[in-house]
């Protein structure tokens, strides 16, 4: 896979996707969003990839926001279309992928950059990371899922404070708020992400995909999540991975999952 603004590598079922616009602090624009969408979609359907690590090039930024010059003159209709397209093409797509995505936040994650990290399934931050949603300082609101995902991760009060003040928080605060799972020194960031990924890829890809679907279904409220869990639990019994996992357990050996 060759992309103008992405670097992609894969080994031992783990793919690393690096957003490569260091001169722009890896800022998102329409082209980068399109490339990420195509790249991650392809990886999600690649049987040789069972976990994806997403990070930014350099030591300053994961993604330092969106490219404001692209939408400074937009109308109401243009704004709605921009948000809807981003949700469908990338942010909601990542959240719904069957392949787990780990965000390795190596610096600034602002605006669309933080929204990108929040759409991932797991987040790890380097100690120098700074996170925030500064959109209201530009007269707009987070439009790529920020108002929804931040609230679910840190709670309504903290989400209101971050969004309305437009202020950044440091990595330690993000860890304490539950916005990120882990905080490590910058030079240990990718290794920490790889360590988690290496544990993920040992397990059943089929079961992990079902688990992601079930967890996401819980966001719909009511009994929907429980009903999805019951359905997907049953579906898992029909998979080859279930047969392999239970057989390996009974035979006291490590399973060799095929993702089927």
C-alpha cells in the first residue's frame, strides 16, 4: 500500500500506520482522511492483520487538528456535509472495525486529532502528549464525534469543561480522566502499543470482532447491548475459532486461531 501521507508496515499480525505530514504537525485534511479510510478498510479485511497501531510522524504531534484553511469559507450545508462525510468515511468506521485499533498519541492530539484517537479502541499517550478540543475558539463545535465520544470516556462534566474552555490537558490528566489507557515516556510509546497488540493477536479474531460489536451496541442504550451480546455469543459457537479454542484448552495446548 502506497499513500502520499501515510507510512504503513506490517509484521506478525500487527500493522503500524503513521500519518506522515510532520511539516503540518500531521494535521488532517480531506486527502488524509480519504487515505486513512482506504488504508484502514484494506487492513480491516486483511487476514494477516489482527491489530493496527495508529500514530503520527515525529515527536511533536499525533494529529494537531484539522486543516482549517480547507473549510474557512464553508456554508451551513458545506459544514454538515463535511461532518457527515468524516463520520461515515473514517471516525465511525474505525470505531466499528472488527480489527482493534490502538492510538499511540505521540504529542499534540487536538480537534480532529483527538477525535481520531477517541474513535480508536485503545489509547496510549506519551508523557509529552497534549490533548484538547479547541473548536469553540474558532466559532464551531467538534464535528467528528468529539461531543459524543469524549462524554462517554470522561463523563459529562469533564467533557463540558474541555469543550467550553477549549483548553488542552496533559497526558497525566488524560490518564486520570480515563481518556487514555496508559501513559509512557515517548521513547517507549510504540513498544507499549506493540506489547498490547501482541497480546491481542494471540486471541480469536472472530471473537474479538464480535466483542467490539457487542461493546458498541451498548452505546445505543436500553437492552440493545444485552440483546446483541446474547446474539453474538451464540454466533461465536458456530465459528472455527471456537472449536479450535475449546479443543486447544482441553488438549492443554496453545490455540492456533484462523479468524474464521
